[in-house]
């Protein structure tokens, strides 16, 4: 079953965070077991608040990725750019459809 982690955070330094995400994507290119999709949402009512949806093939893949020291370093760098604490929500993906 696919797994999605939602990270709820606030920042005024989104450009720097996006660069960290892009660097991580380059480093993990061709590697198996990492995230398969990333979606970034911006709260229209709070311009500093964002939701990042990170999709994995499974919960187990997500946990292996979480244990990777490189993931820990990236999380620290991202956390330093956040205002306050990040909130993590772990979800099993039951359905996803493209609506036309």
C-alpha cells in the first residue's frame, strides 16, 4: 500500500527550502526506496504556512528512507528554515484519481 507523509510547516524562506529539496532529488536520482512524488501546497489564508505531501511506495520504504543519515541531515537543514515546529501526519493512500 502506498504511503504519504504530510509535513505541515511555516517558513519565510521557501526558496532556500526548495533548493534543499532539489539537491536531495539530484542526489537520490536512480536510487530505489526514496520518495516517489512530492506535492507542495501553500495555505491561501496564511502565506507562511505550507503542506508538503511526500509519497512512498510503502510505509516500510518510508521508514527505511527516514533512517538514512542523509535524510536526517536534510530534515535538520529544513527545520532550521522553519518558523516553529513541523507537524507530521502519516497516511496510507487508499485512493488517488485524476479527475477530468
